[in-house]
C-alpha cells in the first residue's frame, strides 16, 4: 500500500517564507549571543543562495547535525535547554534552519506557525511602541504568507499584503474586548523562576568609587512622577533609595531592611504624587524624603527607605505621599549609633588622622559637619564624571591626591570623616532632581540623575541630610548634571545638546511612550478593577468576567455575520432557478462542468441522455432569454420548465 507524497511547495512561495522568517527573527539578532546571530545569518544566506540558484537542499543528516550542534551551543551558553532565554535561542536558530528544508507545504506551515509564536517572544526584551509597530508589520507579513500559500497568486505582493492587513483590522474588535475584559494577572505572563535573576541597569544597593558615575552616563529613564500640587524646587527633589551603612574600606553596602519602623515627624503638609517606576530587579521604591504614606505590599526600612515585597521585575505605578520637612529617629538606638561610627581597621589612615585633629578642637557635631564641608568648598576639589582610579585607600587618595570625583566620592569621604570624628553617619543612594516634560507634565528622572549624599545623626534633630556634592558644585543640585560638568567633558547622549527642536522631539517621543506605558502596558489588575467598577461591576473577578467576555465576543460575531450577509452579493433569480436545474441533473448522475454553457450542456445531453434532453433544452432556452435577453425576464415560465425536469 503506497502513501501519497506530500504536496510540493510552489517555488514562487519561498520568498514569502523567507520574509516571514526574517521579519519574526530580525530584532532577536540584537539580543542573542554573537555566535548564534552569526550562525543564523549564515543559514539565512545559505538558504537564499540555494533558492536563487535552484540548488538541491541539504540532506537530512546534515540538518540533524546542525540541530544537535545548536542544542549543544544553547546548553553551553545557558547551561540548560529550558527557560525563557534558552527556549527563545532555540526557536531563533530552528527558524533559520527550517529554511533549509522547504520541500513541501507542510514545511511552509511549520515556518508560519513558528513565525506567529516568535512574535510573542520579542516582548521579553522590549514592550515599547516601536516593538509593537514592528510586530504588527511582521504579523501582516506572516498572514500574507499564509494567504499566498492558500492560493493567492497576485503578480505583485501589494494585493496580498492589503488583504492580510484587512483581516487583521477585522480582528481589532476582538482584540479590544479581550484586552479590556480578559482577567489580568499580576507579574509577567511568561516569567520563569530561573529567568528572574536577569539584572537590569539601575540603582544598586552597594556603592564603590565610580559606580554611580558609570550609571550617570546613561540617559535611560529610571522613573516618572506626576504631582497633584505644584512641583517642589529642584534642590528639594531627593529621591531616597538604599541607605548604606556597612563599609569595608572600598565598598559601601546597605544596612538592615528589617527592624522597627522609623519614627517620622512631619513638619510640613504632605505632598501627594504618583510614580511610574521602570523595572530594575531591586526592591527600592523611590520616594521623596521623607515618605509618609506608601502603596500596599510595601513598607519602610528602619533607615526610612521604602521597599516592596519583592524585586521589581516589571514596571510599577504607585501613589505615595512625602513630607519635605521632617525629623525622624530623634531617639536612635545605641546599637545603630555605634554601628554607624565603625570604620575598617588599617584603611584610610590620613583621613582618620585629619578627623581626629578636628575632634580634638572640641567642636560639636554641627561644627564637625561644617569643617568637612568647608574642606570640600575651600580646597581645589573638582566635580567630574571621569574621576581617576583609586587604590586600596580610596578616601585618602581622593582627599589628598586626586581631589577629582563624582557624588559617590564626596559622600563616601564625608561619611568616613564624620565617623572618624565620632559622628554617626551613613551614605544614602538615590536620585536628585529631574526634568519636566512640557508635553505631558510628568517629571522625568533619568539614570543620569543618580546621586549619593550623606546623613548624620545630631542629638535632638535625628538624622539630617547633608549633601557634600553641593559644597563643591552647587549647580549639580540646583540645575542638574549638565550644568555642573565642564563643557569640555563628555556628557550622556543628548544631555549636552542645546537644540530646542531636538529637545522638542525627545519630549514628544517620551510623552508618547509614557502614554503607552500608562494606558496600554500599565493596564494591570488594579486598573482593570477600577475600569470595570466604573462600568457597574462591583466585584469584578474571573467568574463575573467570563460571561461578559463570552457575551461581548458573541455580539461581535453576530454583528460581523450580519454585516457579511448584508454585503453578500445577491444572485440573480434566473441564476438561482438554473442552479436548481443543475442540482436535479446531478441527482440523475449527469456531470455538469462549471465552464459549460446551458445550451452546450443541452446539446451534449441530446446524445448522452436523450430522455432528459428535451426538457433541458426548453429550460435552457428560457433561462438564456431571462438571463441575457432584452425583454422582461419570464421567471414563471423558467420555474415551470425547471419543475418539468425529471
């Protein structure tokens, strides 16, 4: 018993499959390891050359070796074949390899299905407007390829692409209903535990010389803030992050995040605002000093930093209140005060000796703070994004040799001096300042606004913020990074460009991205509940949403069906009667070819089926008169003639 061979793939359909593969994999070339991208590029070029030259495709055993080698490469790179990144890498390579075995329509369908699935994987790396537009165009190409495979043979690709675009437009009502009503889930839908550790650029919970300077070279947006009241002055915009209290002579690390809640006394009216924080795999919820009201699932550390329950692996929007004038922990525990005067033995001896001479003068803690700030202000210290490298005693080398540094150098040196003089002190990391986008009114805080300052504990006042950078470069706090760094030094991209038209374009693009983030990507379970509650659903959940979703989709289907029936071309009454005659003939085992005219069919039956010929000739003549004649159609006579057919 022989089996039928698979249907051969039309050669002219192969370029459509290459277009599908390229459109669905091209963005992945920027995210895959270099070796994988090079291999995929070679496979694409090889497959295209074979098609162009009409050469024979590679043998099965060679493809099997390629598959085995690719799997081995994925294991070597990711140490697993499972997980998000390893899985995407395998799909990326398999798509390129599939182009080398396009022998049948079944192979073409595999490419199309793989292309649809690969579209989803691009959102692992980016969910921006640009990514959405690219994937929309790619989906049109994949759908057009499917249409072409099912018989679309237009001489140019334009009609096929337009038809695919029309089909996608017709699906938009379903897309909107599913987007609004399908129960939202907290967290990334495709997140896997082993992928959660992938670090993103952002504020860290430890600081060493140069770490914040490197972060400040990025213009990526860290978060946005929208205020209910007029924006505070720039020198009040200290966005508090991790508080670093443990020091090993080079690196500062965060202190305990669990313990008694800080005692905060607000000395000013609360300032209400909303933050949209970009994901950065840390727990810190940025807030202005000092936060007084936080969102659910969050809390304050003993050192007044706001933290979430877990690392922030997705964009988060939350409301918060802060008091810009405050006191906290005026009665600090002895253990904390002792911990915040500790210094590692044997490190930075010259700085410790300098602080000890200040201490012997009998100055009080406030006086010691002023002595340190005067040192930075009066001596030839410089604020720079490109500080020189420091050795095993970084504070000594900074204070007495290089005297050039970024905010972390000044904050670290100040805290070491204070601790050496017996004043409890610690380093606070976060951001300072921000830029208003005039298009949407949001305050945009970038990675280049990353900053470090100090806190000292003063009896009766509690922990007090001191920013040593302001003593060296007041412009950094008052006007921002671009105003504080000499023009001869390199600045992050676009920051040093003084072109109003370019800034305007950037403002508009960032405002559009913000709207996308707020209303599309930010449509989380909470916003869905708020929206559905406004529609009259008091307690929206999957039980109440499922019937509504089914009803909405059913209504759309009914509307589309009604519209399709309404737009369906109406068949001529005479033609309907003739089709009835043909059905009668088929029941009598008469073959009726679609290209055969009524009179030709009647003449053929005169010799083949004489018993049917006379009645059919009469019906055919009346049909031709009714269908093509100039006079009024005699439908009654045609109906009677059709009825006389045996």
